[in-house]
């Protein structure tokens, strides 16, 4: 099974549901705590979460398919809070020459 990179966009069902969700997760401070309710699956692995105060948020997954992500979230009960669309993305690439220049500027 080959896993691919996905960015999942999650939209809350309503403002009320968003408030419930944020109350449910407000104790979470470390990355590992954000992932505690997501089942460990070989075909869908959550790696990063990007959440703010907007009506939507994003997650970075390594997964076999969009449906594998949806199934993992459903198993965790997330579908009572959010609607998800996952989009396959190219492997992140870094231009090391440009990054070296930028790193030199912040030292």
C-alpha cells in the first residue's frame, strides 16, 4: 500500500457545533494530544493539524485515499462536528539554496 500526502479541509456544521468542538479540545496543548481520538490506521495517518478561529481548519495526512481519511475521522466521531474534503498534494519540496540564504538572515 502506497501512502500519499493529503491536505484535508474541515468545515464545521454550524457555529454551535464549532463552539462544542473547541470546548471539547481546549485542553489540548501538545500535538500528540490533538491526535488522541484519531484511530491508528495503516491506510490513513494524521501528521499535522492547523486550526485557528476560522470556520474551517486543515490537517496533513499520509493516506491511501480520501475515503481512508473520511473513514478514520468517522470512526473517531469527527463527522458529528465537521465535513471533510481531502485533496492529494505533491510531496513538499524545499529549495535548499534559498532556504540557506533565509536561515542566514534570521541568525
